[in-house]
C-alpha cells in the first residue's frame, strides 16, 4: 500500500515556517505532491531541498515567487517528465509527471481563471493539453493518477455557495465541463466514488470573513484515477485539520 498526498502549500517557504517538515515526518507518506511552491530549490535550506528519506523533483516557474510544483518520493521514479511540452504552461512550472512500475502520476497546479476571467481560455487549454497526455497513457494500458489543485469545483455539492459563484472562475460552466470530459475519459473522481453525497467536504477556504472557521469552502483538490484501476484506491481522506495553508492536504492509499 502506498500513501499518496497532494497539497497546495501556498508557498513552500511559508509552509515550512509553520511546521511542514514535522508534518511530513508524521504523515509517513510515500509520495507527496505539492503545488504553488513559489520557490526555487536554491532559495531553501538543504533539509527543504531534499527532505530526509525522499527524492525531490522540483519544477519552478520562470517568474520568481510564483506557481511551481514539487514531488517528494520515497522511491525514486523510473521516469520524470517536467511540463506538458508547451512553453506557455511549462514556463509556469505547473506539471510534473512521474512514472513507476504500475502507474503514472501527474502532479498539477491547474491555472486560475483570474478574477477578471482573462486566464479562463489559458486554463481550459491546459486541461485540454493534459488530457491528451492522459489518453496516450490509457492507449498503452497504463494506470493513471492525476492530482493537484484543479482550481475548479465540479458540482454544486463541492462548494458551500454555488449560486453565488456561477459567474466566478472555479465554478464557471465551461470549467466544470472540462472535469466532465476527464470523467468521460476512463477516469473517476476517487473522493466522489467513495462519498457521492457527502456535503461540507472542502479543501480550500478564503482567508477572509472567517470562511474556514465556518467551513465556507471549495473542494478544489482532487485525485482522478483510471476507472479500470479504481479497485486499487483504498481510502480517500481530506485532512481539513491541517491549517498551514489556505488549502488542506488530500490523501489516497493505492494498493
């Protein structure tokens, strides 16, 4: 059994000051996928560059202090691919693909459409480019795991105030349709597979207005897994008690 955790840390350095390494040691995770790292490897101490017991795979954005992904793996992957093969996405360090004997995992920091919605087209193009890669793996009979901050709530049950957000990025119809496209491409949302009707299950909360204390949140952090491999997912956990970021970690166990 492998424990896989995904977490938007909203700044790796800031999260480290709040106890990230202690959390990592206690988590006993086999693979940790981090998003919005907002740092380059040379900007952190050695213990954060390569946490004890883990192989680290960094993919930072060209713009300093922005975006970026990081994978921490107890077992070194057989293959690592950074990016989706498109400069407009890869310059922002948004995707790390790691391959093991029995699965391929994509760690993603999906784009935000922006308050002015100017990046919605960019965001949807990212969804399209990633799905092309996933389909190629499925054609080769690979098990695929896609995780990260999707920056989209799929259904009304996935956020506290759906009606108030229908015109906001993260809950636009065209964004939600792309999640549908993934689910129609031999993938399942592992959390909803186990908990189809569970309400109040959120992974991100605004820092304003007491949103977290009142659980006025959004479920933005998902694991999607190949439908043909769904029996290998043994648990789905949202660690809403971990408060070192505006997102909380999400976990699956893969057998």
